[in-house]
C-alpha cells in the first residue's frame, strides 16, 4: 500500500539528503499515489509515498512518536490495530490519530522488538530509535511486503524496492552471481540475497537491526509443522472443518472490515479465489463485490467461463480482462526492463494486466494465494504422496523408469501443465530428497546444468554454493516430518515467499493496487500447520478441509474441480510476438557484454525452441527476464520508470 526509502545521513547535509531521498522515492512512486513526504530524524533520512486505507487524513508518514524519539515508515496494514490500540492506551499513551501507523510506533516504544509477536497483518517497516541510535527493519511472517537494505558509509540504506535502493549514491551495482544461480533454479532471487552483491532482503518473519556500526538479525516467526509420525490427538474432521471455517471467515473479515474503501476479488474460477469471493460477498450483502478474471485467447489457459459461473452464482459485479499474445508482449516490452528484480514466473504478465484493469474500479483486492501451500493443493503434493507409497515397494531407478514410460505414452500437447509434461518433470527429481524434489522437477535449470550455461569466470564463483541452504535452515530443528511435510515446508520457503508473493506484490503495486491474501492470515496458517497431513491431503484429494467448508457456498463443480493454474503461453509467445526481443536481448553480442552466460549454450536453446525441436521456453524466459534487467542495471533511469512527485520540501 506504500513505498518508502531511507538511509543514514550523518554528515550528508539537509539539501543533499533531501535530493537523495527524492531521487530514490521517485523509483517507487507507483506504490503510493496519494502523496509523499520526508523527514530528517537525528542522523537518518526517511521518505514515504502513500496509498491510504486507514485514517488517510492523519496517518501521514514518516510518522514520529509522541515522545519524538522514534520515527517510522511503514508499508502494509496491521489488521489487529484496534486491539493493539487498546493495549497502548491502557499503558497510558494518548493516541493522536486513528491510523495503524501510530499504533505501531507507540507499541514499539512500549515493547521494543518483542511487539513483532503481537502483529497480525502484512508489513514491512523501517524505524529509527534515537534513544539508542538503532535502525530496525522488519518484514511480516509470510513475507508479503518487500524490504531491501545495504551498508553504506556511516550506516545503512533501505528501500521497498531494489530499484529505489540502487539510486542511493553509495549503493553497490555488481551482479550477484551466486544469487543468480539460485534464480536459475528457483525462478526468483531468494531472501536474504538479492540480484546485486552487497544488497540483502530482510527475511520473512525477521527483523534486522543496525546499531553502533553492526548488523544483527532476529527471527521472530518461522513455519513449523506437527510431525505426522507422532500420535495425533487433535480434532476430528468435523471439528477441524468448523474451526478452519471460523478462522477463514475471520481472515476475510479482517481484510474487508479494516478499511472503508471498497475491495474487489481476483477471481480465477478455481476453489481458492471462489471461496474468498463467497465469504467477501456474504460480508457485504446487498452490495455486489467487484470480481476480476483473465480471459485468454488460448483455450488451454482460459478459465474465464468458470470464473463467470462462480460470479453469477455469488451475485458479484464481474469483469473479464481479455488477454491475447500482443497484450502479454506489451507488458514485457513496456515494463519488464524496469522491473524491480528479475522474476521468472510468467504469470506475472497476466497478473499485471488484470491488476491494471482492476485498479480502474478499486484500490485493493483479495486473492486466493496461499491455499495450495497451506492445504496441499498442488498436484505435486499428490505426486509426493504417491512417491512415498511407491518407494516402499519399488526402488527409485525402477520407479523413475516407470514414470518416464508413462510420460512417453501420454499424448503431448502445448497446454497448461499437460500430464505428460508433468510426469516428465517429476521424473527429474525422483531420486532427490523430498525437500528438494519440487524444485528439481520444476527448475528452469538444474544445478548441474549451470556450469555449461555460465561463462567460466561466472561459474568459478559458485564453488561450494548450495542452492538449498535456506530450505535446510528452515527445516533445522524439525525432526520426524514425513516426505509430504518436508516438501510442504520447502515449497513455502521459496515458491510461496519468493515467487508467488513477489509476483502478487509487484503485479498489484505497479498499478497501486493493494492485494490481500486471507489464506495467509497468521492465525489460519498456524492452525493449518498444526493439523495432520490427512486433514489437508485426504488420500489424494488436496485442500480437503476447504472443500468440505466451501461445499455450502459454491457449486459442486467448483468444489470438485482440479486446479488449472494461472499461467501464460510462453512457448508460443517466444516463437511469435516476443521473438524479435528474444533474439536481440539474448544475442551473442549482448551476452558477451554481460560476461555471465555462454553465448553458444544460449544460442542452442534458442535454435531448438524456434526450430520446434524441443520446448525450451522456461529456460529462455528465465534468461530473457534476467538479461532485460541486467541491461537496465547500468542504464540511466528513464522517465517512464515511475511517475515523478513534486520536489520534497
């Protein structure tokens, strides 16, 4: 809902600090069109641009505490701020506004970093505590809002987006090759690393403090599962469904009731977003909820008829955004070179188009993000369950051969996740451990392929590099988990946090559209994580509890429907509308200038795809997205990057 920047400014001078803040903030102006301001606070400069939802007249940022000791810039919303407001008042603090921003800064003065355990919402914030000279940077437990930082002479600089941080005159600009290796596997630059060496992201559920020249990190939340191997004495199916429904309704209500502004729903027609739309409509009887869906020209990717059927059933105000190849190519050419950081999820393209259209009607929208990870809805989890069972009777090599045989015998098509392709991908990871299997089966490039793809100089930087280090860190201290549980935590680590939620934030905020995800409500997530796998993946039916609960709200066809997924037809685009851009951006001359990718290896991928010998679109898209960003890294900022604000006064 906002964007912010800041930096240590000792010795900088007021005018120089203001000019730097203005230059940095202009790069994130799309995140907050309702106004901007800046503040010099005892050695730290803070600047903020706003997209307001709560107390827009009085919650202006940067916000300073009543004592004057603490200054804050904040992106997001604290959904339980009314409850926390009462706590702050009970401690004797007189509040001056109705904003959640003030509650946050005053609660910090009362509780310090311990207050992070109390927050329910989506947030990234930076505050400066003049009492100790400490700068604190924090992100919510799921990582819904981004936050980058780097050390600069005399302190630290930070921003909501990498693009803004790189406008600080002391920010580094060298590509991070080890993080690039992770991107080629995971499709994203995974926290705590970034695409630039020396620039870091605050981890989800963590805060970073800069004090007396030192950085320290504190993790205040991480996902934990109750092992299936232990005797389970939890609720039965009926009680679990009742409690799940109660928490889910509360999660939707928190997001709808926290603002007087009208919210829409991004409605795909699948179970997750349909359930969100159903509860949102129940909360606003007599006032149709605006719903928005994508209608693709390619029928293999189109779910608009399903979304329309749900909208009619619920009585929403429905809008269909028609999307063809030229529309998707237009997003690439107009926006991708200015993207904050490379993200190789092609569904970002239709997401941008739907969000752009939705912003003409609403300032915020609900999504179904998180349900598949929380409730084991992906087909992959069904496959993982089957692997667990089959490996009890078949050795891995025989099972691998069987899967490959099935994949060859199924009919091939170019649609959205055809069965043959899915089985072929799965076969790649069969011999891996469960927590690695999802990524190895879906990676654009397997780790073992990177030495041939990168130049010798770039490849030499990967010595000893482990792409699964963050997965291993989050699994540490959680013994006894089943294969499905290990894979669930692994998928949450990078695919949900670094891919899905990055796409959601970027897709919406580029148009100043705030997206809210009820399935990622912390109370709901913790309850889901406490349940045994069988209440989420019942035999081979994923999202079992949600299907039970939603049966009373939605048509049976929606409740039973297999997930299609929100994707873009990249194979056809790279042979068609995007072919000139592909050939130019990944030309031998361009790659030699960059010095990271081997031109011969990339040329082979291009020739195979355009010649129709094999589909290398996932690999090419990953390379194209990175190279577009890389070429803009040293280019001058362009006027079209972001709207400019009037000079900060």
